[in-house]
C-alpha cells in the first residue's frame, strides 16, 4: 500500500526576484512621474502663453479705444488751433478753457491738446534699459519733458516706461436747446419728450461737477460745471468772465446746433499692483456733484513691464489758401515717429518747422511747439508683457527690442533673468480726428 504523497509547501519570492520587482516598479514610477512633470510643464507654458497673449490683446485694445478719440471735442477738433499768419504769431484759439482746475493741476492747462506724452529718459531709439527686479518709483525729473506736478500721477509710475495722456469728449453727447447770452448756462433738449436727446441719460453722460466741452463746429469751450435737470451751469474760475471764444462771429449764445459732453483726461502708465507685479494702469478724474476732484487708478492689465510710445507728426508746409499769403500747415500723414522728448524739443528738425520752433520772436517758439503737438496724427505703442507666474524651465536672459530689429532702430529692454514668459506687442493707432485734410 502506497503512502499518500506529501504536498510541496508554497515557496515565496527570493531576494533577487524581490529586488528585480522593486527596480522595475521604481523605473515604471519614474516614467510616470517624468511624463506627469513634462505634461505639467507644457501645460504651465501654454497657460502662461495664453495669459500673455490675452493680456497683450486687452492692453492694446483698451489703450487704442481711448487714443482714437484723442482731440475730439464734438464737431470742433483741437486742430482748429491753427496759424492765422505766415509768421506763426500767437492768435486766438477756437477752443477756450475756463476752469479753475488749470491753476491746481497742470494737465488741465493744456486741455485742448488731445495727445500728450512723457518719455522716460534712457528709453529712446538706440538706447537700452535694464528693468530692476523690484519695481522702483520714477521721479518727475526722470521724464522728458519733465512730468508736471499733477496729483493724478503723484508717486505712481515706475521706472523704465513712458506716460501717455489722452483727452477727448466721451460719448454720448447731448444737444443743446438754448443758452444764455454769456453761454454760462446751457439748456439741454428734453429727452423725456423725445426732443433731440432720445435715449441720453443725463445722469450718466453729464454728471454734475464734471468738466464739460461745448462746441458748435465753429468754436467751443471747455469748462467745469454743475447740472441740475436739463440745465448745465458753468463754475467760473475766480476773477474770470465766462463766455464764448472771441473773434469767431457776433453770436454770444450756443444754439440748437451745439453739442455738449463730458471732457475726459486719462493717463496710461506702468505702476505696480498689490502682488508686486508691474501693471498697466489708467488714471482718470472723477468729480463730486459740487466739482471736487478725486483720482481713480484703474488696474487694467498685470504683467506689463514696459510701455513705450512714439508720436507721428506730418511735416509743416506753406499752403496757399485763397488770395492771402501762404500759411504754414502740417501734412495729413505722419512723416516721422518721434519720442515725446523729441516732440517737445525745438531743435528737432524732422518736422520742417525749425525756423519757427527756434524763433527768437516772443511767443512764436511756444506757439510752434503747441501746433506741433496739436498735429500728432498717429500714436505708435509697444509693450513688453510677462506672465504673472514663472512658467519657463530655463532662465529668460533675452534682451527685447521694441519698435525695431536693430540696435539703432529699437528700444532695448533687458528684464530680470527669471523664468517668466515674455512677449512684445505693438500697434499704430490713427487718431480719428486727424485723418483728413491739412491743418
């Protein structure tokens, strides 16, 4: 009789087999981690790129929208301030300014100038600027021309970027029914009965205490006023007489062909936000019902490291108009794009007005520079924009060229060597009120 067979006991893994299994598992996990890390890095890069592209599009769109309106004052453009004689002697303008704000804020003293700029010293064509790793506030003397002491921009802009001031009359505009003899009180058409101002909400379009602009295509006035119902009343500066511009006809009242709207002054600059990121800001004025100004700084787009602006101006030519003597006027298209410092420099000869701009005759040089600024035809804007987070796997050591490809034709910005993703964006904006004729 055979004895039952003995069952073999189950044997475990040997040490060698266990080590092989652990090694294979580790290699597999490393592969998974590598794939995950690569995918995450790609996702971060794509997300950073999309953020930069979106910020670039939004920044240019917002700035362009205001720039296209620069200089628009109803149907009377700021280019109405044109020379009346071949000597370029100062003459009366079509637009008068009667606001006490001109005495407290220099930006209001040039309310008829639709475009105004300040160039950060050292950021012109052919120059380089090293952006500090920690944004630093700029001083008024860092700009050319020197930045005026305006409360709107006090302790706001950072080093390395330009400042762009834009002025225009915001839509919608309201039609005037009548005015008093001194044009210090304007009566608006009744929108409640559909009389000329259908759909215009006066509380939104013409808030009391604001700066207003009224024009009838022949003359105009920029003034601060209050509004009660359908009546807009001027707040005259102390010691002044409120009235129309003299020298443009015998009428001293605005009739039903005139328009009135809120006059806006906005400033675009690069500041720093609460997260210590360089950011594109738009500064603007708001007013109480009694006319007391306050200053609002809208944070528009984060990551804008540099804002550079150039201004396109035509060339001055002598133009024969009728039987009179030839008068200087600027051609329609922009013939040269220059910085704000060059625009304000009397010795800049690219405009063809050097004989006037450097004239020793009292008032002529200042008048020539004013006319040159009033005849800016286009604005060219370039921005360097970075991603909010560091998404690169390597350091960004590039020097970025704005406006051109060579050292002589570009502004070179050297940002900090970090892992942020950067792109440059540029556009040329034709000013809407400067796209026709000779001025």
